[in-house]
């Protein structure tokens, strides 16, 4: 049975690497935010607006407890998921957890390259974005570092680099 959970800050490549890893291992990929959005038929920003962060984090925790029990999966979690409740300890008790670690510069570049809208980042200059990411990493690193494995990821700007990350995870986890 394979159960791998990818964590890290937004823009680290959790979804990109997770999809490629799941495909290579022949298991199902889940993105926790997508799982929540599909189940509740509302986007994460809509849930935040309706229920506040506390309401969203409680819902996220319940959905984590549901999907993390599935077998033969790769699960990508939102950047904040490990930072609330006992989520990190729970994930470690069930799965191989991998922290995709990247510098604020790389994360900011990934976020600028990304297609999705991220309300927290709108209107920020490249320098402001990098500073914001660096500040957030300071508060979240203690949670992320509880993962069983850490993989430093460089700029994931092409298929070869994504595949290289997949191979490194496979070597780390011996899968």
C-alpha cells in the first residue's frame, strides 16, 4: 500500500510533482483543496469568505481525515494544512510525508509562473511577493520540518526537472 502526502508552501510544486509521482506509481492523485472544492461545490476563497479562516481550517481538517485514509494515493495538501490542529502528527501517523522545500525566490517565481488566482498574492510586486513568502516561511517552517522527508526543489520550469523531483522522491521513499 502506498500513501504519500506532499506538503510545503504554495508554489512549491506539490500538485505538479504529485500528479507526476502518482502517474508513475500507478496510484490515484488527490489535491486536498480540489477535494474540498468538489465536495462543497464552492471555491476555497468562497469558503473563507463565508466561514472565515477558522471555519475553513476545521473543514480542511475533516476532509484531510477522510482522504488521508484512502489507500494507494499521493495527496497534495494546501500550504497551511500542516500548520493547524494536529494535522502534521496525523499525516505522519498514516503516510510518508514529504516536505517540498524551496527558497522564497523559487517559490515567488513559481507563483508568478502559475496560472491560478491566489487572492493573498494579488497586487504584490515581485519584491513584495518574495518578502511575503519569506515571512510566511518563517512561521510555517517549524510545521513543515516535521515531515518524515524533505526534498529541496529547485525551479520546476520544465518536464525534466519535474521528473527529476519524482525520481528523488521515489529514491527517498524506496517506492
